[in-house]
C-alpha cells in the first residue's frame, strides 16, 4: 500500500469519526474514551478536516436554532431576566441578560467538551 493510499484511508476514517461524534449526543472526551481514541488527535483531525473542506468551518456548525418561548415566569428579585442555553449534550446553562458573550462562548465550549 502506498503512502497516498494510507493517507486517503486515514482521512476517510477520521472524517467518519468526526461525523459520528458530531451526530452523537456525546462530548468529544466521552466519544474518544468509548472508542479508545486520543483526544488531541481527534481535535487535530477535526481541525484539519474543517480547514480542508474549502471553507474555514461548516456554516451549519456556526448557527444554532433558537426557540423563543413565552413564559409566565416572573423576573428574579434583582429585576434582571435570565436566558437559558440548552446544549447538544442535554445540559443547559442559565445566564443573566447582561452576560458577556465571549465568556459564555468559552463556557459552552468547555461544558460541551467535558
């Protein structure tokens, strides 16, 4: 088997694994642990495959569906409303209306990776 064939097979394997993880409800750590994969290698391949797809990242992964529900809940005692963020892994985060978007982005990344 030539080096080019091995590279093609490895690329196909990791494309399949990255796709499976994305479709699963598992975090990267849990997915890799279950399949005995090295987490840093997984992230390396995920980044490499994302960059080689022609775009810097998949547009579908940049947007998430937002559902606005009217609720009869009253504002908290401090008078600030809260926003609940439901993650793909089933967990949810609640932040105040005056949240720092960058901090929430980092927090969501950490929680989903756990």
